[in-house]
C-alpha cells in the first residue's frame, strides 16, 4: 500500500488540503464566539436583574458539554437543520463551526467579563459625570480598555480553538488531522513522522499569536498604565 | 436565591422545549424514496480508514474502496448521485436514525442490536473476524473465552467490541482508530487485537503479526432508516441485479482478489 509520495510531499499535501479548513474553522468560530461572548459578558455585567441568568445559564451549559459531543449533536444528529447552507459540505462545516463557536463564546464571555470588571469602577462614574449615558460610557470608555486587557486571555482562547478544530474530523471535515490520518493509512510505516509533521504545523500557527498577543501586548498594556502586576 | 432561580429557569426551559413537539400537530413525513429522488442525491455515511471497504485516496483526495463502488452502483440504479459523509463509526447509526444521512455503507455487520433501530438491506459479503497477535507471541486460543485475563484491543462500536464486551474478564481496550490499536499491539501494550480480517493484510506489511483465531463474521450490509419500503426495495433490487449480472462479483474480485 506504499504510495508514491515522500515525507516532504506529504507535508505539502497535508498543508494544501487540510490547512484552509483548519484556519477557516478557527477564524470563523473565533469571530462568532467573539460577538456572542462579548454580548454575553455585557449582559452579565450590565443587564438588569434577571436577564443575566440567561448568560449565566448559557455559560454553564456550554462549558459543561465536551466539544466532541457538541460536534456529534450538531453534525450527526441535527445536520438536516443546516441544509439551508446550500450543500452537504457547507452544512457539515457550519455544524462544526457552530459547535466550536458556541463553546468558545462561553469561554470568551468569561474572559471579557473578567476584563470589564477589572476596569476601575471610577471610570464609569467619571464618564457619567461628564454627561455620557451608560451605553456611551461602555462603548467609549470601558470597552476600549477592557478589550485591551482581555488580549492575553483571548490569545489563550485562540490557542485552544485552533487545536480543538481537529475534533471536526470526526464528522469528516477535511482538516489537518483528517488528511494526516488518511496518509497514515496509506503509509502505516510513517505513522510517527506524519503525526509529528501535524504537531509542527499546529505549533507554527499557535506560537506567533500567543507570543504577540499574549506576551508582547502585556508589556504594552503596562506602558499604557493598564492592568496590575509587574 | 440566585441558584434556585437558575435551576427553576433550566427546568422550565427544558420542560417547555420537551413539550413543544407535542403541541404541534403531527405531520406524515414524506417517504424517504421521494426525498432522495427529488433531491437527486443520496447522502451516504461511511467511516474511511477501513481497507479495502472504504479509504481516502491520498493521491486524489477522494474516497475509494469496495463499499464506495457498491454504493455508487446502487445510486446509479436509483438514478441519483452519491454525496458522501465521512464520520466516526460510532456516530453513523445515530446520524442515520436522525435523518442526517440516508444510508450507511461502512462494512457494517448485521447484528440484532442494529436491526432494532435501523433496517438492514440485502447482504453482500461475509468476511472473517480474526484475533491477531505479534509474530513472536506464544498465545494460542481455541475460543474467544480463552482471551479472559488478556488485554485485547477492538475498534469502538464494532461487532468485535460488542462480542468481547459480553465476555467478563477480558481486559478490553477500545480504540477509535485501528492504526493506534496496531501501534499498541506492536509496542506490547496489547496481548491481542480482534478485528476484521481484510484490514489485517495492510498492517501485516508494516508489523510482524500473525492470525491465531478466526471467526466467521456476520454478513455485511448497507443500512437505512425503517419506514420506506420503496427505498429498501430499490436498493435490494440494485444489489440483487448487481449479483445477477456479475458486476458485484467483479467488484469483489477487484477489491478482495
């Protein structure tokens, strides 16, 4: 069953066939997770009594369900509800993206809530004292600081999500892991090298982001006078 | 107070959600055969990595194998094209019940448990299940019960998994991937592995392994949901005609030769 490819060809083929899907899943689910997560965080911090339980309930539920289970729920059990995306491949992609995004939103909401609450309460009072309403103060004073403060935590979330996209291969999404597995079946003797190739690809796409957003930005925050510690 | 409200909210929410299907009037679902012919495609679920039944061709990046060809033959007979979904084997039966896929073509044995929830179609091949050990192993068995006390690997959700689960005392390790199972056998973490015979051929080119025990497996068939006699009749006729005109035998010769 040995095929015609050498290890370098395999690396290139895994990148060409698998990387676009991995990156698309990561970026889209982070974006949707960002929007939903930020909304949940704002609801939890500012919403009137009662409404915040929706956000709390959401977080409790989606942080308590394993991602693989979510992917099976949306991608295997409820797939026909996503057929409106146009094709079966789109529906599968949407199901995987939705699982990742809904789970990520629950985590991101905690990141943003922590960041919003770590902006000094006096900032809100000061903004209101110069005539802003709560929305203006949140939009112009609190969020710009909170989003900067959330960067280290958010970089961590990126690192989690890009690696968790590998679970989408369970419903046949052609990502890095799905392709790598196919190559290990055709080249069973090369199992370890192929898996190491994938490990390196994931690392290369995780390290720069965590390094820049997670570490360099923390230094910059200190120069801006944001955040505690030294 | 807050946590009580949360609990009440969850109970009411799930309760209402549970009731809603009962509140809407029942509608007769359209026949699966009409759904498939109207759509022009049949959605078939498989789990690649199971040579020679279903594999992903790393040269063309497309599925190929015996089940793939046979399902295409069935689809041609009905006059539709195949849309493939390649998902974990454990998820296939649930996905077919839920209507996410129309048919399972994944070297699936006919077992009583599966027949309770899904309709098996005309069976098309019988293979063997085999117990495999390392070539230098001294283990010999005369029945599966002799595996008691040994660490044995099987793929999750397969018939081998079910058969071994029923024998108390076997230290059964379940693997989602066959590849990792053979890795562990080679590394000495497993005393034996219980798998379908056709896939052993692939791994015997990489590892020094030997077959010590053979069981005739249940027949292999495609599965669909219960409820459409026209769909099952069409697929069964397709397979029967395929046997009659020799095209299924040609496929068997091609893939198992």
